[in-house]
């Protein structure tokens, strides 16, 4: 079901978050392994496919919703070409239910002579991480015994090696000097300089100030490089016709790629050329505006690359290691655990009508639940739309106590039930104090409107899609009122996918590949924090009516995060 237009929970970041987050200490993400993924998007060959729906390339596309599947016979194999002989450190196999009981992991310098570096006859499927100490250009999984009557099936075949090792393709453009035909700096795009396209920050962009043709952006790689791939993540102001050009001196240019049918969003271009400078030269805009890129990434060998900050270590599902939990088992009337939660104090945003108190409206019931109670009462000196705030409620976050990147986030909640209430369980990027909203990213696990009792919503927000343009879906149970009982709300979130659940039913799956190729950048590869709140009024639910009953409680049985 399509999600109706709605504002983001953090839209127009207001008094509450400004007060609470303005004093946050620096929030560092978890360290990541030094190895890099070598296999994504590389050429693949296979012994067979079950059908055209399950091609070999689906195992290296980074999309956990697509897979390679073989014919129903032994033996079968899948092979990936890394482009050059490189040192290897590990191989990760993410099996579908049709996995290999017996298989070999093999490497080769030429695709003909193979060396076996791992073998098993007791494979158990699931996610297997195989340490490797070898060098090769080709990596092959050679299955000799199926575990089922079906074939062999892999969601992903991931090959890793040391960063920069052995001449493997690497990101050359990160933080390198960039120039452009012009740069926008106004209310429509503030400080949208060319450097923003090479900072590996998907929430910042370059845009031309001149809405005319031609328009270009160029990056200086620091030294001559062999270019193998260029990635363009376009804003809606994209190029219909453009060229990718290389130059030894930034003056004389050679075209190595050209198109007149550019489609915008994310374009990954396999190219072949050599030069110190690489340029996107646009000759026909797709619309009335200029040219704008969230990311302009150049990959290859040589150059003078700068290593970008490491990404968080990825998480595989099912995630079972508990890294945060609160069961709310305190005595009746006790306030939330201050080592886990901070009370946000003040007014909200989105034209909400409540004043959030310092835990006067948040307390445990003595039976294992946390209560976030919305009340009809005036707060002297407060300012809400229409005058002093006529309601109080509670909003809690973990920004100062716990931040994390990736995992399974789950809570068991009974929402409030009356028109004008807006309970929610959601995540906000920990870089909110510096990046602001929506650049920090937002993941709404559950939102409920008191006026629509049988429906909850899950949505994600980013600079390219936010507020009413957020990406999400509604989950409806006909004839049910979500306020009548506890329900479990969850999201599985990693570098490739988000999958949203209600009571064990997955109703919304968003893959990185699909989001980037249809809506815009994926801005969720950094730490986030948890938020629970029970809002009153606001742009989406509307104000309380004559049928609204107070007080109203949002009850939380537990909150857990697994990695």
C-alpha cells in the first residue's frame, strides 16, 4: 500500500532536539575492518541458471533481495572476475535455503588453472565467512553436493581483500580537489560546491549555479591513474546527454564514455581510460534546472588516493547478539533509566501541540512497561501553535547514551488510542547536531495516528526524499485497533537492506540498490539513536477533536537492539 503524504518526525528540527542534542559529545562509529569488498559489480559466469530470473550477476549486486540459482543437478559453480590478481583475505557466502552441503572455494590467475583454498562436506548454509590466504583474479564456488533437491542458490558472493592491495580497483576521487563550471550557493542549495560531490557523503551535493548548457565537474586524482569505473549519483537535476572525459593536464580532454540517454538517479559506468583528471561534461539537461550530483566517484588503479573513513562493520541476519535492551522492570512510578534514556524537554515540531516534560509524563507501571502519558494541561510560559501549550507528554532518546549502526531494532508497544495522538518509535542519525535534518537520515519503525486505529506506518527520510516524499508503506489489519493490545515492531537494517516487521510479518523491504536507482542516495551508513514519543497534534494526525479522550498512554514493554 502506498504511503500517504506525511511530514518527517524530525522535520524542521525544533526546540526539543536543539536543546537536548546541542550538548552532545562527539559520537564515534564502530571501527570497521581494513579489508575492502572486491567483488561487487564484477563480471560473473556460472555453470547454469534455474531461469532468467536468477542470473549470476545477482550474487554480486549488493542486493539481498536478488540471487543466483543454478539448475537442479551436481556439480554447479559460480565464478567472479576481480579484474586483476589481488591478495584475498576472506569470502562471505550468503546462502538461500538451497545451499551446498559439499563445495570447494577455488582461486585462479587465469580462469583455467584452479587452486582449492577451502573445502567442506558438511556445509550448513546460512552466512558463511571463510578466511582466505591466497592471491588470484578469479574466485569460484564449486558445488559438488546439494543440501536439497533444488540447485545451488546464493543471495551474495562477497570477496574481500586488503585495502589497496595488489592493484585492485579502489576509490581514487575521495577528498581530491574538484572544480566545476559553476556552483550554486543560495536558498535552493547552500554551499553546493564541487567538493561536496567527492566527499563520500551521500547527503551533500554539487549543483551548477547556471541553469544552462554545458555544465561540468572535474576532479584531480593527484597522479596519473587507470580509470575502470565511474559512479554518478544524480539529484533530479541530471544530465540527459553527457561525456566522461580524462586528461593528463586538465586542459586537453579525451572522451571515454558518451551518452544521449542518461536516466539520472544512480549510474555505474564501466569505462577504460588513463589520466590525472576526470570530468563529467554535461551537454543536455534533463529539465529546466542545472546539473547536480550527490556523488561523483572515480575508481581504478594508480592516482594518489586518500583513504576515506572506514564504514561500520556490516551485520548479517538473523542478528542475535543483544547490544542494547530495556525491559522497564522498575518499581511503579520510577522514571526511565538515565543510563539509557534522556528526556527531551520543550515543544516539538511539525506543528505539534504538546510540551515534553522532564520525565513527569514518563514512568514505569510496576508491571514491566514504560508509560508515555499524554495529558490535557496547560504549561505556563510555553509556546505552541495558537498560544501556550495545552497538552503535556513525553519523548525519550538514547543520543547521549547509545548510538549504533546496523542491526535488528525491536520494541513491543501498545499505542495510545484517540484522535489527535501520534505515537512513534524511530531512529535519527547521530550526526543531527552538525548535519541537520534530513541530511542526518531518519528511520521510522512505527508511527500510528489515533484517527486511523487499524494502521501503522514505516518510512525512511533523506535529503532526496523526505516529509511527504519519504519512502515507506502502511500496514493495516482490517477491523483491528492497534491500541487494543501490544504489538511488536521491528526493522532489520544493514548496508544493503531495510526490512520492516509487524508481529513477525515483513511488510516492507527497501534495498539500497532500489533506493539509489529510483529515489536517491542511501544515507544510513553511520550511527543512529533511538527515540520513543507520544505526540499530540501535528500536521499529519491533526489536532485533538471533541471525541479525543485524555489522558492517553503509549505503553512500551521492551526495546532491544541486536547485532
